[in-house]
């Protein structure tokens, strides 16, 4: 069985991340990201790399608030599904979150069972206090709008489940 490592992403990985992302964008599972946006967020990503140097998975941690982060763009290559790649990527993102002082992680996903096995639970409407909400609603970030369940992002989130985990 082949092995893999999970490590922080480098700029040389961005085109591979985009290649992993594209089929999910085409199937309307994940939102597309311009190459420049991926480069700008390189430091948010970790990648799973096979022994031969192929990038086989990725995920990003986006800081949303003092105690709140989001797992974004979690992808595993089809050939590597059910081999622990996603689990290890999420674990690395959780470690990064703890190092930053984040105590809660959000995700918006179709893969509810996967995230439930990692300790995430479905959330309702309001998971931040009104003062924090009033600050978050000012963000131009679509992911934060999805977290807040704002009306203008509802077409992007149909069928997805909003989940949260306390670290």
C-alpha cells in the first residue's frame, strides 16, 4: 500500500490544488476559485502528497473570528478515497486551528457522515452572539456569508449541511 504525507502547501502546489478542485466545481459540489485566489490563500492550505510527489488531497483553514475557523476546500483524489487521506488532512487543519487559538471549526458540506465521524455536528441558525454577528456580516467573504446563512448565498449552499466542532 502506498503511503502519503500531509504538509503545509507551497506555491508549487497551487496548480495541483486547482486540478483537484476543478472536477468538483464542474459537478457543482464546490465553488470555483480563481488561480490568483488560490495563490493568495496558499498559507491556509495543507496538502497530502503521495510518495511519488503527486498531490492527492488538500484542505484549507480559514480564520473567521477570534475563536472560529472554517475547513474549506477539502478534497481527496478519487483513487485515494477511503485510505485515511481526508482524516489526516482534517487532523492537520485542526492542529493548525489549535495553534492559532481557534476553539471551534465550521464546515459546509455534503459529506455529513465523514464530518460526524470527526466530531462535527449539524448546527442551527445562530451560533455566534449578536455582537460577533454584526461584525461578521460586514465581511465580503462568501464563506462567512454561508456560515451566517445569509439569503444571497442560499443558491450556493442548497443541499449542503452546516456543521460545527468544538476543539
